[in-house]
C-alpha cells in the first residue's frame, strides 16, 4: 500500500523540527492554540508536529503562534522562527 495521493504528493513527511522545538521550549499543543490570534485547532498543531503536509497559510499561522507562545512565557529569542525553521517541506 502506498501513501502517495493520486497526484503523487507525499502527505506524511515524518516528525518535523517543530516537534523538537516545542519539546525544548516546554510548550504543548494547547499553548500554541491559546497563543494564536488566528484560528488554529489542536488537531492542526498535532498534524504539524507529526509531519502531515499542511498548507503554507497554516504553516505561517502555526509559526506565528509558536513565536507568540514563546514570548508569552517570558523567553527571548535571538530571532523569531521562520516557517523554514519549523517545517522541512
């Protein structure tokens, strides 16, 4: 059985760097959802962590929410994370 879609786009891409960053920062899915100013679901964050392909728009929403969640914890970063830092696709 193949996981490719009819247009041969692989959808399951393995654990993403986002997962390691959230673990390192001691952030859970709920903190990301709560920090987001745009609609994000817990399911979307879980899919992002596990490497299920998301749209570029949802990747940007999650990236913004992660940066905001870290700031809400009182931590400072040298620079904010970009989509390319959190996702490998």
